C-alpha cells in the first residue's frame, strides 16, 4: 500500500481521537484542519484532484469560520476537566476504533466491495468517533465539529463509490451551512455566558 494514504489514515485516527478527548477549541480547530487535509489525500485516490481540492477548501473554510468565531467570542478560559473524563473518552475512542478494524473487512466484502479498505476504515473511523463525540458533549462548538467530521467520513466513503458533481455541490452547501449554524450558536451561547458572568460579578 502507498505510504501517503496510510499516513493520511493515521492522521485521521489521531485527529479523531484528539477531537473526541480534548475540549480546547484551539486544539480541535487544528485537528479538524489536519483531518480535512488527510481526507483530501484519500478522496484524491478516487476523484480528480480538482474535485478533491473543493472538499479541502470547503473544509478549511468551515473550520476557519468556527475558529475565528471562538477566538472573538470565547474570551474566558474553560475550567479544566478531571483526568477521569479524558481517560473515559479515550477508552471509548479506542474501543470504537477496535470495533471498526474488526468489522471493516466484512463490510468491504459484503457491502462496499469496490471501496479501498483504508478509505473505508478512515471513513468509518470518522463516523464512529463523531457519533461518540455527539453523545458526550452538548457544547455548540463541539457539536458542529462532530457533525463536520461525520460529514467528512460520509463524503470519503461516497467519493470512493461514485463521482457526482451535483451531490458534491449539495454537500458543499451542507458543510458551509453547518459552519454558519455553528457560528450563530457559538456567538449566542457566548453572549449568554458573558451576561451570566457579569450578573454574577455584580
């Protein structure tokens, strides 16, 4: 197997675990950007580079919009989490990855015989870890990042199945729409937190 797709898969696993475990928006924004870069490398195996670049650009636009919004709105530092929470989410992520490694080969043979195994494993890893993240946090920023990661995993598997310009355009709109929704809710949540903080201080 070529080394570049394997490195991209390793980056996806690491960044997926980082997003699941940590709650710092700076770390998550950097991980999401790397995740889109690795996803571009895997999508490029199935699509022309021109179409694959669209997914990379849209992903970086979405993650940048969220990151800049957090930079402007989330001025107060979040309280540190207990180590037990980090360990618990890490164990959940590892179990999810192990299950995906066990079932990926059977899924490839029975459902997606035309999809490269590394692409299928990477896509399923993003889908699984994103669902775990959605179930472990209600913060707007983390919720939107999880949805973007989920979409990236879906798009990765879809890209290996067919080339559809129309569906690609629709997915671009969905990704940018999720980013805008995230910007709105992050801003709204930050305003509420700031108001509550000022009332408590008074």
